[in-house]
């Protein structure tokens, strides 16, 4: 079985801590109304509120690391940031309630999600749930989020495989271009050598033609001289 995302585990633990604080505030106020001594529970609440603040700071830091290293999609990062913002709002509301500045929140998750406190005051912890998560427990929501992350991871793996293939193809094309350039350079060198040879042979042919013409004229002159001599000495 695949282990759960540590960030989501910390988030669930922080939500449970906030729920516990709300219930303790409710109990503290009940003791105050019935004449009890809430000193001990007040000490517990102060420590719990401090722990809640630390947990939220850790969630912020973890989200920043995951976003910077691109271990999660941008949509998932935005969703987690919204969860942190809701926790910050919850923390402020709990601190104000602990100090007696506002009416205590309703501690139950169902009341929080369904919209309303008994006193009719606005609840800053209220989150607009989507149809997909309504009626689901924290564990079920967590599993749903894990499945979404797995699908996103599979998509990233497929994209990485495509990019890898494209990179290999690009490298092969680059190698072929290098080979073609080497062949073209060799051909250009051969063409230069061939052109030089053709020019040399052309000069030799011209020289031979010149010599041939000179020899032909000498032969004609010699033949003429022989003909003249023969005619001169030939008896009439």
C-alpha cells in the first residue's frame, strides 16, 4: 500500500488539533458558566494554540519546498495554499475566542461544513465544500487527494518519457547533421583538388596544341623545300 503524503498527514494532524482546541474552549467556557476553575484547561489551551501556530508554519515551509522543487502540480500547490489560508483564519478565530473577543466556535465538523454556528454569527472556519467531498470523512478525502496526486504523477511520468524521447531524437538528428557536414567538407575538399587538376591538365593540353601547331608548320616547310629541290634537279 502506498504511503500517504507527509504534508497531508501533517495537515490532518493540524486540523485535529484545531478541532481539539475548539472543544477545549467550549469546555473552558462551560466551566466558567458553572463556577468551575478553568486554570488548568487554560494552560492546556495556551500550549495547544502555540503548537497550532508551529504546525501551520511547518505546513507553509513544506508547501514552499514542494512548490520550489516542482514535486507537486501548480493546481495542487494552489489548493494546499487555500487549506493553509483556512487554517490561518481558524487559528485567528480560535485565539480571539480563547481571549473572549468573539463567541466560541461550534466544534463539530458537520456544523462547520453545513454553515452555521448556533449563535448565528459568521464562522470564519467555514469552507465551501465541493460536491465531490460532501459527506466524506477526513480519511476518505485524504484518499481521494492521494488518488488525484497519483494520477498527476502518472501524467508527469508520461510527459517526462515523451520529453526524453524527443531529446534522444534531437541528439540523433544532431549527430546525423554533424556527419553530413563532414561529408560536405570532404566533398568540397575533393572539388577543390579536382578543380586544380583540371586547370593543370588544361594548361598542358594548350601547351601540346601549341607544340603540335609548330611541328606541323615545320613539316610543311620541309616538304615544300624537298619539292623545290626535286623539281630543280629533275631532268627536263
